[in-house]
């Protein structure tokens, strides 16, 4: 059963991951991971080694399998700016006088920032019979068919020249030919490539013969028509007699092999948190089983955690929390297991994992005393006599051995060679500097009840733990101490931290670590709902699960930075008090000194600006954006009605369309590499494999939960039908981009 869960969640998280960076700490981990093994000089490690004290080294180390797999595969992927026409390989670049602005065309009607003539005098002089041109027009919707918009003159060393035309609808054409393109008075030329980043755009190919052999040294492009602008992206000399082809270098590039390798390396690296979170679901299942619950209840707890809490969105982000979550739950599992069979090697493993957690993020070090207390209580439960007190030394030494044998020498080595010191020292220094000045009640109120970071709102099943905690304590006694202790420590410490909300993100990021522990507390209620069939317990479980999945589905398709960036640069600038009057006014003075300087604080405390409402708004506009051009007025209307305007706050972002776009690795490939058919076919096959796994294994899990052994049961068939429809819709979106 554990294998089913792992495969199901791994497939789901891989399907929905994004494969790009979200945060400075995520970028640090990725670049540090590459520096450790890919760069022989370890340049990034050398230059940024002191940052290890703040962000830790464990994620760069543990993600090495994904780095080592992704790097060689990335180098085999097609370049974004390459295209092939008639067996000729082209690199799309920029042909433009270097004194002109970045958005200037190659040529156009002469005016501010636009020249009507472009000259090159560095052609190779290779014998040629034709010129290959990849180009497009802009602002030329009203240019008639066959109009000569420009002419190209090539001159050889003797002064002999050839002039060839560029005609609208023949050799070139208006760029916009995708969805919602305006009416255009000329036809479409031969398409060379679909634009990267905007699949409505087209680049056009023409191979224009000279009528004789020429060895061109100079090239001159002159714009003739009074409307439109011509953008030349690639030029090449063709010898029709020998088949030779030679590209003319562009003035500047739009892409590079280094960027291309990094693009694909990030897609593979993005799978790291997906696998780590899937392992967390498996470990939660094993922990619930260890506590004596049935297989059905354990599967249900894992599904609640993996689908209806923040675990799902954070499986696709680049933060360290998924790693820390796994390394916090794993030693607890081993300690509880030791409490049953007294094998001290389990405590050695728990000590190693606790050490790794502390190295991952310094806050985990304060959890180690709680784990030691749990060991003492489990020992005392079995040996309550004072005469047995000496027997506790062996388990404590087993747990502490990794800290003495591994940590001390490692700290010395890293200190000597890289200037690195343990992040727990950084944490203590932070406390001494006043790291926790926020009044406890302000931070706790935000963590529990704020509309933009509420622990309960962003992970609704955690409410079940509140209803079930007393039953859990009664049933498990001292085994619940570490679970409760870690939860309370996390809320207490982060309620005092000014940046308790963790800045940009989805929900309370720091509290992602304790989510599996909170779901553990809900196990008695889950058992009551599933096995005892208690009506109100079932209602509560179903309601919390459905609401939780719905909340996460608002986060999964959308990059949280889209809305927060829009708010930071287009909305908060319109509010003199940065939104303090709408909520959280007592917190604003404390946050003014943070790097964000209250730029997004209103999204945390004020309901009108809650990311939950904002994502629902932007996703509705995304759905209309995928539709037919006739729906475009509805899309504009939707973008003009953000949720705060419906609540009487008359603020409108200048460019709300910047919040549009889906955040999956597959949709990014479809948009960024639309002309590379082989790559897209390969990506689609990967999608089908992941989707097949989700459908088949999800059906087996549902059959188990509903007490049916066969996949032919009605619940399993209903799941397969519903999931296939949803996944087909997901696949279909790719073809609408």
C-alpha cells in the first residue's frame, strides 16, 4: 500500500510542478547544488559560502540526484531560439543598429527611435544564389497583399549588386496570427517559427533567389512603405548549386545555450520537492499505522495531508520547507518505533535525521530537546522505577552520537575551509539582536485567523485536529508529547517573529513543517468517520477535505508571484497607508523595517486583498483568455472587476493582464518551445504516463477506502471517469495556449 501512495503522489506532484524558481532561497539552493558537483571550480560555493549559515546546505546536497540527472539531459534539449527550415538551421536574433532602443525594428518609416535603412558591411562573401530571410511585420494590419514594404540590396566586392523585394503576405507578414488576432489586409507568408512566450506570434521564412551567383560583402535593407515596421530575425546565404548555407550573424542574441541548459535543468530540479513531499505522504501513512490505526485510516490521513493542505502547493515551490518537513517527521517516526521494540539503532537514525533537519534550517535545532524529552518519557513509561534510571543513558547516547561523531568534525572542517558555521549560531545571534520583537498575540492572530495567511483557512483539515486533539492525547498518552510540543513551539516562536507570514508565498509557509503532525492529531476523528461511520464526523471530514482541495486548486495553476507582484507595483502604490486601514493596523509598524516594507502586508490582513479571492479572480480571467475571441470582452470585464472593487474599494491595476498565465512545467514548454514538435511530443508522452498512474493508482486507493477490493466497484469507476475527464481538460488546455 505504501508503494501505491508513493507512486500516486509522486505522479500527481510531478504533473503539477512548475520547474522554475520562485524565491531567493530557492535560487540559492539550486545554484549551490550545481556548484557542488557541476562546476569544477565551485565558484558559486566559494563566493556565497557564508550564506550557508542562513539557508543551509542540505537541500543542495540532497537534490544532487536531480541535478546530476538534469544537467546532461538539459544539454541535449533544443535551443529555444533555433528553428529549422528546408534543412537549414537558423538562430533567431536581432538585426538592428546598436544605437537604437531595444524595442526598435530593423527598419520602418523614419521617426523617433526608428530608422528606415539598415546596413551591414561584414558579410562573408560566400558564393550564393539566394538569401534566406526570417522576419515579421508589426503595425501592418492595413498593408494590402503583395505590397513591397522593403527591399534588400546585396553588393559584392566589385560593386555588382542585387536588389530583392520583401512583400506583405509573400516573403513576410504581420506577426499576429494566433487567437484573437485582428483582421489583416494581407495573407500569411510561410511560417518559420511560432513565437516563444507568445504563441499568437509568427515569424516568416522566405528564400529569395538572386538570379545569378553573387559573393555579397554588403547588405542594405530599406523600408519603403508608409506603414508598419519590419523586424528581421535571421539571415542566411544559400548556394543552390552546392547546397552550402551560411548564416549571417545577428547584431545581438535573444537567448543563449547557458540559459537553455539552465531552463531544462530547473525542470528536473523542480522534481526534487515533488518527490520529497510524496515521501512525506508515505511517511505520514507509516506513522499513523505505527500508532495503531488501520490501513484504511492511514491511507485516508495521507490523502487528506497530500491533497487538502499546503503540502500540495509547496511540492511545486522551491522552498526548503518540504525537506524540513520530512526531516522533522522522520526522526519522530523512528523514536516512536523505538518506543515499541527498543532497538537503539533506530535512535541513531533518528539522531542523524534530526541533525540533518538542524542543518537544513536552524529553527529545527530547537526541536531537538523535544525529541530528547520524548525518548525519556517513552523510557520512563516502560521503566518507571528510579533504579532503572541508569538505563536511559544508552538510548540518549544513541540519539546524541551523530551530533558528537559527525557534527563536531564537520563544523570544524567547514569552518576551516569555507568559513561556514552552524545556522543555530545564526539563530542565537538573531535572538540577541531582537529577532522576536512582535507581540505574541499579533503574530498568533495572524497565523490562525488572517485572511491571507491563516493556518486553518489555507489547510482546512487542520480544523479536524482541534476537534480531535483530546481524543488523541487520551489514546496515545506520552507518545503525543513530541507531536504537541513541536506544534506549540512552531506557533510560539513564529508568532513572535516580525516576518511570521514568510513574505511572498501561499499561506503560512513556515507552518508547512508541522502540517503532518497536525493531521496526525486528526487520526481519531478520521477513524471515527471511516470505521465507526459516525455521521457528524463524516460530514466534518468530507467538508474539510473538499474545502481543502478547493483551496489548493486555487494555488496550483497560478504562480503566487503574479498576484503579489501586481499588488506590490500596481495596487499598494495607490494607497497612502499601504492598506493598513483595511486590517492589521497594529502589525504594520513592526513590518515597516522588513525588505518588503509593507508592500504586500495588506494581502495578509485584509479580506478584500486576500490571495484566495485574488487567485479565484485571475483564474476566471485565465479561463476566458483560453476561449474564443468572442469571449475577449468578457475577459476584459473580468479583469476590470478584482475582488476588492466588489467590496467597495475603487482601485484598479493598470495592467491586470500581467497576472494571467498558468504555472505548470508542461504549459511553460508549450509556450516557450512551440516550434519544437519533437520536444512537445516527448513532453506529452510524459504527461500521459503520469496521468495514467494517477488514474489507476487513485482508483485502487479509493477502492480500499470504500471497502471494495475490485477496480470494477462503482466508487473506483466513478473516480476513473471523473479523473479522466479532468485530465483530458488539462491536456486540452495545452492546445489552447
